[in-house]
C-alpha cells in the first residue's frame, strides 16, 4: 500500500466512511500492513467466503465449500492441465 493510498483510506475512515478490504487471499495471506491499517474494522477474505471483525479478532462468517462439491470440482479439473490449490 502506497503512502498516498494509506492516507486516503485513513482520511475516509476518519470521516466516518466504513472501508472494508476484500481479497481472494486466505486470512493468513493478507499482508500485515493491511491488517494493521484495518485493526478496528472488518475484512473479507477467501473470495468472500470468510469475514472477520478485526477489532475483536472475531470470525463473523465462514462459508466453506462442501466436500461433495470439492470432489466434483476435482473430477472436472482432472481433464485440464491446471494446478489445484485447496485452502
């Protein structure tokens, strides 16, 4: 995060705007500078599947894919030359 972006985010938050970072990364993959910037806010990770309230380090929502659907996806993806990652 550049200094300009950080200042803009802080300015918005200080004026009462709720700023929520959203990322496809899992929570443990979010850079610490983002976690520090939003230490009393919310964060949405894992492509929207997981939501946290950083102020209390509280998990709000966790919507995992079912094992049945995951296995179906693996079968479909076996036909392609792709790398599969599971979190």
